[in-house]
């Protein structure tokens, strides 16, 4: 019962003492019914379920909410004579119907009469939120809401409703001492009409819909097996029949039926005739039948109709007086969906050639309005619930064709930078899954946003998909034997009808080339398309067999049911079926689709929220949850778990750690522990239940203190307090997993104090069920600055987390609001799995959004098959083998090997064992493992970046493992290609220091003259002549700029550019030639060069100070300052400033801007990697070459060389071109003298 338990106010009754008694009374009343006719010495009884709603009066709507208190009490003069017994009138089943989460602790139960221990009333006090600003106390109150409750009393009873104002002064509130507005209502009057009152507030009181029929079942569960019996009892409860000249005692019909929602098929129907007494009650009506043999969602419908009336006879059906629908879920048979789906067998219903469509609606996006800005808002399932504002047709030019080009003999469409276009899709099969794939040229950068929207009603946009398809040339592409010319990326989509496709080029640096979109249609029941599972047996899905290895799909959005379960038939069902039935149908549809997609992804587990804010998916006694969206919302967890049992998916139930109660932190933590205990108790009966997960972000509880203000001892105490809280919650999990998700980075790496997670906690050697989960963000970034910073952040985080490898989980999320489809994702995940050995791998549904990433399913299946314990390092004595990494473990006395190729080229591993061992490759359909020498030597072939998992077919001891070596597939030919690529990088390193100029600066060489001042520049005007154009000095052209600083002057000499357009790359560097006047002064001349402006409304400055020797010589032009973290669309102003900080003269010439360049740190890192790669090649070690070739700037140099395109500007003093030397000669000329050949 909502509002009961220890969270009630101090003046409440002892609810735990009376709870069992009240439930028994309610059940007896529900089954047996009330008194149906007055007899001698009997008092007629009423049993109503009522709803009280309140809101501000119309006149008060513009005023701040007024705090108030509502009290409801039943007063019955015959309370001791009902049914001839001593049972008093009661109020029970109190339910919070407010949306405000602060109301979860605002209800109180009126203390009962001492003799009866029965509840006779309840009260609500609008919560107050206080804040202190400028010495004033701000107060807000809950202005609208409601409550439902059940009242049982005699026909002469009354309800008393009191509404009082709450006077507040400061943070303490007091209730007015007067009675306030008091309204007395005869309960019998509520049978047919509501009560409307305008007093302190506006409130209405009425019976809830469906209260005129009382339905009870021998088995109240919503989830049933096929062909199971149904025993139902229906009775009229104060049923009001419209008179229309008919006598009250006219017979009525009860039409009971079971109807399937998917096709409206009626499974069975029964008709019973009954009569009403003077109070509108009837005798119980027995209905006996069974559930359908077919799985699905059904509605048990009960309709009361009249029998007479001519019109009813003509229709062969009476006029409907009232109707109630209750949902029933018939479970499917156990479905094994562990296998893959061969989408090649699906029929193609349409292939859209972009160059053949003549009615594209094309529009150009201003940079400030690019859709990429919308991707960084709060996350949600944008692929189904994108607002019409973000996906509607943009203002466009007249319909036209796209620009056509030829690539590899085929026509492709060119999409210019920032351009968006849309068209309608062919008619798809509504409600069916569709496999949609995009085909585009390989070896090109692609950053394309694809949106599919559905217009069901002509006005309402519903459903759809929203993805960013990201691809770029990778180092592994150069060593791919297949040398692919085309690539495809794909996703799964459920059609809703009237789809349109929107495509936008998000790449800021180049046009996109795309060839076609192919659409295939699959079976209505996706599970039938799965191949037989080959990766694991069905027993592996049994969550009762505790295993920390878990691959999961996390449903992060609270409205995932609406997102995945939205089907067009729901629009037509609204007039035919109850809200509850439609909601449960959506839940079943969404759960089935999510489970099937998880299988495609390779995920064996779902992470699902059981509560959020004040809402819950289960019945709880810890607080009064906020309003349900439908009657059975708090049964949804039970339904989902029952379905997951059949769909072979484990479920980890999530709890919102921010408790919606007014209490001190210790009380909230105790409530969280008790809430965990409730959920575990309700879920343990399900085979799929695998544990609890908690979101432990910065806004969640338990919350740590500000570490920066604590001493080391205080930080350690705070850490131990947090650990104790999580340990207490883990004890309630009864051996199931406890996942701590969204932990801040400081929980794993805290350089200023102790960490929450370290080698000592959680201690998995003691079978601890706690798994801290680290979050790794990735995305398709809109500029090179964000992309490079993200790569550094990811690499740094992986390195930091290696200290706790083997005892944590990994959550992979996207920085984008749209789904991300990236063919390199599986390779990245392989590296993270190899280095971190995660116990859990999570993917967010907002990141995946039914995208089908290449190779991801294999990786997820292999993670799930790893050993429960941490994998052990298996080192090789061969230094050449360092590009491949091996780990070993033991599971059920079987050896398990994890083999990861960390190089960008295919590799082979030769494993030699001390005895013959037969190995099985997990997740491989093709034969990639060969065994020779009677099984003692095993050769394992791996593609670039690939991970394989091998398991011994028989029980083996670790001592049977011998040694291993690795080699490059392709032998000497591929090794020579690797050497050539390394030599190319070494040769072109110098070009990175002077990249192509950015055309954002006017008059950088000072050759242009103006009537007033210097064209394109602002400069100091005092003293006169401090900044001039000098015709006698120049390095580029005929003029340079001279700045003279007087040592006695109070101000520095300065020079500022006009406003610069922010570069799309997010990076800006300044290079120039400088010269200081020759003097006898020994110190250097100081010049400060700055890039400054405003971004996000905040000022920024990147500056460097250059020391010029006072020798009168021009210094070679070089980059003097750089800004590498600009966000182009957020930069309001941008300029370059030059300040002469020392007395004397300086000359400036050939000022250039650059927008595509490596930073000084990146250049230094690349030079170091190049040096180590050359050394490694000398010694036969290719590991440094592997790292060098995967460097992003090294790849740019190779691309420029292979395409003969000049991406950099050589310095003016570059030597004339000579014949290209061989590999050895190029190495020799670059290496430092001490180690030259």
C-alpha cells in the first residue's frame, strides 16, 4: 500500500502491524462482495475506489503555488453494524497520483481507532522547497496532483475533506489552526456523479474508471502459460445504468471475451444475464475458460449491455453501459536465439541508387545550425522519438538530382560539406524488421548522418532511426589482401509507415561520396531468422550459475518501451482496447525486439531500470511512488523477467540511487538497502535474474565528499564509508552480481588520494559479487581537434585502468546523441578487452540504436566465454612476437587462450604445447586454426586487430602449454611493404612542421597598403611611428612590418588581426618570420604571440613567448603558437595578437595561419615513434613499427604519398628533387650519427 512503511510521518499508525489484516479484509470483500440487499437488521454497504485530484484555482494560476494540506476522513454512524459485525468503515489502498517526485513522502495515514486498528483517513501536505538567495527565502509548493484510495462503509457514511493553508516562515512550516475549508460528502452520492469544489484549491472527487465492475481471479498473475485455465468472478458494484425511460430492474448482459491485440482475433466469448438490486450491485458471475494456445498479449474484456431497445435488437447487440479490459500475457515457448542471422537470405525490396533519384529536397546547413550540435544534448532514444523540430524537412531549394561522379566504374553521388537532402522511402512492411545497408567508396573519410522518420497520421511524426555513419582510411586497410574498393554499414529498422530518409554530410573538411542504400525485409518474428546457436549451450544463460563474465545491452532511456515498442497498430488500438492492454502490448513488443537485437549484438544480458525518480516497476513499501501511467505499471518488472526467461536473456535490474524521500543520508542509504532487498526477493524466482546495477554518477547516492578539501586520512575514511555502503547492498543480492555503473574516473585513478577501486577492493578472490564499471566514451567527432583529443583521452584512460585489470567492467558509450556506426569499433574493443580483461562489457542502447557493427558480435561472444577468474599473461621469448598478445586461463578444467593481434597487418601465431591438445575456436565459422605435428603445434591466423578465443576440447593442465612465436602473414613481401611505409613516414616528417596555410588572414605579408593604417590589422598608435610598414626589409615580397618599443614607455607595442573565421578543424596555428635589431644588449628580445577570443561565452587565450637573438638576422619562419582545442560552432570571436615585450625594434613578415597540423607534442611523439621503428626494424622487432603505422598523423603522411597529393607546403629552402633513394639509404640519412650504418 502506497504511503505505508517506516517512511510515513510520525503521526501515522503502525502500518506493518495492520497491513496483513487490511489485505485480508480487502481480499474477502473483493471475492465475496458487499451486502446486495437490505435485510432485517442489516445496513447496506458501499465499496468505492475513488480518485481525488487537485489543482490551483483559475484565479490563482498566475500566483506562486500556495502550500496547503488535505485531510480525508470517512465518518460512518453505522460503522459497528455493517453486515451485523463490528467492522468499522475503512479507507485503504492509498495510491499517490502526483507527478512530482517530492510527493513520495508527503502522504500520511490517519491514526486508527484504538479498538479496531482500522484506517479511517489520510492526509497530504504539499512539499516545500526552500532556497536562500539574497537573504530571502524562496518557497515553491506542489500545485497539482491527486490520490486514489478505497473506501468501505455503509450507505449512510460520509467523506469529510478538509483543505487548510500552510503558513510558512523560513524553512519551518506550520498548519493553520482553523479547520480550513471543510466539505462533507455523502458517499452514496459518489456512485453516479463527481464532486467539484473551489476553495483554497480546486479539487474534484470521483469514482475511478472501471469501478462499477469488480473482477477477481483465482490466479491474479498477468503472465500465463498457453492453455491454462481461467477462473474469473465478476460482479456489479453500484453500477449506474442510464435511465432513458427503462426500469431499474431490467436484465443486463455481461459479455466476457478474450481478444488478441495483434490481429483483434476473439479467442472465446461468453454471455451472462444478471440483474441489479436497488444499490446497483449484483450476485457474483462465474466465468470459466482458458488462455489461448498462441503466445501474445490478450485483453480479457468485460462489457455490460442492455437487452431491450429496438436499436439494440437490430444490431444484435445491446447498448454498452460500461466496459473494462484487463491484459493477459501468454508466454511463448523457449526461444533459442544464440546464433547469428544471415541477412543475405532476406529478400531485397528496394535498392536506392542516389544518382537515379530526381526529386531530392536539398538544403545547406549553416555551420552554427548543423545537426551535430543537437547530438550533445541529453541522451535518449532519438532513433524512435526524435522531435519533429529536429527532423522535419528543412527549407530547401527545388527538387533536383545530386552531383554525379564515377568511382571504380560505378556512379556515385557527391554530398557537399554541410549539405542535407531528403526523399521518401518506398513502402516498407509495417511492423516488420528491415536490414538497411549503406554502400560507399572505401579509403575515404565519411561522416554521414542518416535519419529515417515516419509520418503516421499526416501530422504526427513517430518512430524512425538516427545514426552517424563514421569511417576513415585505417592503417590495416593497406595490408588487406582483398583490397576492398567498397564498404557497407548497416542497421536494423522496424517500419512504421510513410518513411522519409534524411542524409546530412557532417564532415567539415570534405565532400561525401555514397552509392546506394539497400533495404531487405525479414520475417515478422525475428527469432525465426536466427541460425542454430553455436557459441554456447542454453545452460550458459542460466543466471543461477553465477559468472561475472557478462556482455550486456544497457537500456539507458526511461522511455525505451515507447521507443522500441511503438507499432502502428497502437494508433488504431486506442479506441478498441484499454490503456493497460496497449501499454503491456508495447512492453512485450519492446522486450522481444530488444532481446532479439541483443542476440544480434552478441549481448547475453539486459540492464533495465526498475525505478526512476518517483516511478517504480514494482510494488514497494519504502515510499509512495508517483503516478502510474497505467494500472499495471508496477507489474512491468515481473512481465519483463518472465519474457526474458523464455527469450534466454539474463536481466540485471537497475535501481535509482537518488531516493525520493526527505530524510538524512544515513536513512536514505538504509532505504536503498531495503529497496534492493525487495527487488531481489521479487526477482529470485526468475531464472534470468542476474543481479542489481546502480548508477553511481556525480548526482547519485551514495555521494562522496569533496576530496580536495579532505586530508588523506579523511579521504580514506570517506572511501571506506562508500565501500561499506556498497558491501551492504551486495549482501542483499544473495550471490548475484552488483554492478556499479557510471562511476567517476576518480573512483579508479585519484592522484590526490586513495581510490574507491584498487587491488584490495572489490576482492574477487573471495567471490565478491561487486563489479565497478568504468565508462569509456567514443564518437564521430566533428573536427580534428576533438578527434585527436578523444584519442589521447581514450589511450590515457586505458593505461590508467590497467592497474585494476581483471576486476572491473567496461561500459562503452558514445558522445553523440545519435547512434554511432563505425567499422573500427570491434578492433578498438578488442584492444580494450585484451588490456583490461573486463568482467562485464556494456553497450548503451542510445549508442547502438540497433546498429550492426562489423565484427562486434564475435568479440562479445568471446568476452562472454572467458574464464571467471582473471586471465594470466602468456609471454613469448621472441621479441618479434610483441605485436601479438596471449593470455591463458582455466574454466571447468579446460584451458582457455585469448589471442589478440595488436598490429595493423595480418599475423600468424605458432603455439607449441608439451602434448597434443585439440583446440576449438569460439565464435568462428571458418577454419582459422590448423594443427600439425600430431596436434603438438597449433597455427592461429589473425586478421589485423582481430581477437580469437581458443578452448581445449578436453580437460588439460596449464603445464601442457609450451611456448609461442608470431610472424607476419605474407612473409618477406609484406615485411618489405611495412619497411617502405616506415621509410615514407621518416622522409616526410619535416613536412608536418609547415602545413598548408589557412585562408583566414588578410595581408599576412604586409604587401597590401591602405589609406589609413595597415590593411587587415589593428595596431598601437602611440607613440607615433611605433608600428609601421618597412619597405627596406622583407623575407617574402617587398615589405615587412616594423614594431618599435620605447623602453621608457608605459605601454607595450601591440598588433592585432581583424576577426578571423574559426577553422572547421578546431585547430589554429600561427607561423611567421621574425628579426630583431642588432644591438650590443646581451639579452634576447621577447615577443608574445597569442591566439585569443571567446568560446561558450568565456574568454580564452593560447600564447607563447618567443626569444629573438639581437643579431639582426631573419629567423626561419616557424609555428610560434597553436590552439588545438577550439569548438568551431561555439567560437564567437577569434583573433591573433602580437606584443613586443622588450625595448628595441623587431621586424615581422610572412605571417600565416594553419588549420590542419599536429601539435608540437604530437610532432615530438611521432618523431620518437619513428626513431624507435627504425631501430626495431634493424633488430627484427616490428612492434614499434606497428605503433607508428597506427599513428593518425603517420597515416596522413602515407595517404599523401600514395595519392601524390600535396597536403603540406614545403619550406622555401627545400633542396631540389633528386632520385628517390632506397629504403636503406633513407634510413641512413635520417638516423642520428652515432647509430648510422
